[in-house]
C-alpha cells in the first residue's frame, strides 16, 4: 500500500517530467503593464479638448480613472458638439444620455436613457462605486442621480438641436450620415439626416500603468424612444483588462454590439495582436457580417495595450482619434480604414 511520503515523491517526479516534456506548452503571464508613461486617447477631433481635461489629471500623477471622467466631462459640458444635453433628441424631441466607465480592477458602472442630468459619466461612476449594480436606466437612473446630488437640468433643446429636430420633422425619416462627427459640429445637413454616432470614447493610462476608459453619448439623433446603442454597454462600447489593454468604440452601435466590439479587440490583443491590428481584425468581422451594407455605416475602434502602445482602425475613411502624452503633447491621427 503506497504511503503518503511515497505518493508525494511520485507526484513531484511526475510534475517535473510533465514540465520538461516538449509536448506541453509552457504557461506564461502577460507582460506587466508599463509604468511611467501616462497617455490619453479619445475619438474624433472633439477629443482634443477632452484630452486636455484628462491630461490635467495625468500630468500630476493622478489616476487614469479620474482622468477619463474629467476628460469626457469637457465634452458633456459643450453645447457645440453631439454629446450631452446639447445633443440631438430622440424622435419624440427628448434628449436621452448614455455613459459608462471602467477601471483597472474590472470595476464598472453605466447609465442609459438618462434625462436632464448634465454629466452622465459621473453618474455612471457613482453607480460603480456606490451601488452593487453595473447599470441603471431611465427613471431609476435619474432618481439615483438626484439622490446623489446631481441637479435636474431644464428639459430644453439647445438651439442647434432644436433647428436640426425641426428639419427632421419635415420628413421624419431616419437616415444615418457617416462620419458626421468628424467635423466636431452638429449635422444640419440633408433633411431627414441624423448624426451617426454622437459619441466620445476615451482611454487613459496613468504613471502607475493603470488603464481606465469612459464613453458618453446622446445616441443616434432622432432615434426611436428607448433605443440604446453600444456606448453604455461594458464589453461593447468599452472594455478594460489591465493585464492586456483597453478598447472603446464609436460608430453605429448596433453593429458594435453584434460582435461585443471592445471586448473582442481586447481579446485579440490578448492573443498577441497590436492595438491597431486588433482593431482592424474587429472591423473586418463587422464588414463580413454586414456584407454589401457595410458601405452605409461607420464603425471605429481605439485601443491601448498594457505596454503603452495605442492604435485605431475604422470601417470607412474619415475617422480620427486624438492622442495626448508627455512626448508628443497633442496630436490628431487619421485612422486607417478598410473600405477603399
């Protein structure tokens, strides 16, 4: 009968032989996140101003989580872009906002269909830090925001949004316009037109190598009441895994959701792809699904690896992303794209 001592000795010998066997692939941990290289990236040219807001935090050694909240709040504050209470309303004439945030420890929070609250990104963070939940929506999200001290703003369209809505009412037809956000101005183009994505997504890495991300949106202009896109959905509009990287999306949310876009990009980076290559592979997946209809939409991804590389890729021409770091300061990069 084998003794305990003999069993332990034989088990140790077996494990040593298994480890030495060439047929068994050695397990390895991913490289450690880079430290000492703070940076922030965000979608579209409106990201330039947002990045400055984030950089005020990062440049002082602050947390990436604080940076991505402060950065997109700059955009939510603006009445001259397509995010926040100045954004286009739904087809009932009501502005509804969505946002999410995620840190380096898989903590995350989200709000959706939120009305009359100026900074949905801050409410999303409160959901993350002060509730056992990840997402609150609609009336419940608003009640929570008010209980947390956020004031209710007037239910009134901004001048640009009111003008666009009146134009849309002439036909009441929804027709997305690709890349309308690229100019940083509201779409007042063809009658019946609507903004295609109305989003800012941001990723940051702090001096400690911690990654975080945020995403905030007023959603598709003149959308059906109750419509949600990818922006408030962890895993679609945003995903962070500090051992691997972070990714975020902008574009037609329905098609980002179909592939769990941000999570897909991070998982492709886990397999060894660079941020740009991972974004491209995710875009190629969207294109295969859409087929001939791919030409009618825009989908874009941005990503940062744990080692500090950043990259992006888009379905169509016209997507740019903003970068801010200690070496290059501010720059706006035109992303490569799939459909030529």
